[in-house]
C-alpha cells in the first residue's frame, strides 16, 4: 500500500461518480442493498461509502431505517451528501479501522468494495464486529480476480504496454489484490466472525463509450497519481481508450465483471 492508494481527492470524486459508479458500482450496489433489506435492520452503518451509490440504494430499499454513512475521504462524502437528502441518513468521516461508535450500536454494517483498501483488514473486521449488535451482520463485497473483470484487465494491460519501463500497479495491487475467498474468510474468522457465507456474483460493466470508461479508470481513482508520476495523464488515457475500444459495440462498452459478496455474523 502506497501513500496515494487510498486518496480520493481533487477532481477524482466527481470523475469517479460520473464514469465509474454507473459502469462498475451501481449493479453491485443494488445487489448489496437487496441483501441488506432482507435482514430488516433498523440501524445500519456503512463504511467506505464513497459517493453514496450504496447509500442511495439502501435508502430506497429501507426508507425507515437509520443509516450512518462513513468514508475515510471527506471529499467523497461531500459528493454523496449533495445527492442524498434523506433525514434518516447521517454522513460522517471515519476510519473503518478505528470506528468512532459505541459497542453493539448497529444491526448491520455494509461496505462496498472498501475492504481491499484497508491496511489492516483484521483490525477493521474486529471494529466491524465490535459495533455490531449480537446477531448483527457484516455485508460486503470485494472484486474477484482482475482476469474476471475484463474492462479493468484490458486497461491495466494497455498501461503496462504504455509505461513499459515502469508500469503502474494500482489495480493489481489494491482493488484486485484481495480476491481469494479462503483468505478473506480466514481474516474474518481471525477477527471473531462466524456463520460466514460467500457468493461469487457476475455482472456486466457497461459504459457509454471506451473513452468514458478510460477516463474514469485512469483519472477517477488513485491510479491517477501513479500515471502522473510517470508521464502524461491525457496520453495514458488516450492509449487506454484505444485499447478499450475493442470492447465497444453499437450500444457502447459492455463486458463481464465479477465480485465476491460476503455475509458474516457477529
């Protein structure tokens, strides 16, 4: 983990929200909100809420529930708070490894594609278990292998060729670096969780164009810092767009993606 791997600031939140949320995160947000609604929780904590795609989906599925949405990056929460105005939602900056909440405070804890960014995952899982009420559930997802996520794999390959002497490694190291279900389950058990369930869920990555996808993936994530250290962000984005154009059809870009969804009991 580098100093920039968890930094979503500057223009990154807006680009992330515009390009990546519909392409990557909205389909899994709907799935995670549906699973959360089946638990009928009254008080929910969300960590790594980002720009609020899961937050909004949970509000729609459980309009009467109280939801506290947190993220390490205030800039991401600012985008979410501008969109979501439900009186039952509170936004708060917080580190998932040191949650500022009392023991046994929540019926459910939800986290979409955030666990991969945690420097100490077992510590964060212990915190999740601590703030859950007895019988509460921890629901989260994590990306499958990068090879099962065609758009990101193609972009990473294009940037490896573009920066042949020193290719950026953000996607392989972080978002797709924690894909082993057995390892994730072992970490959950080390933190005290039991009754762990895991399911691999396939969805589709869809974007209006290869250029939109490349812009989001190159400029709307911490990968941006790695690119800017090596050369031109615009030139790298152009190279990525060209590579992704092979996934483009009459209706835009469309390719398979895959993630693991976990449910763990406190």
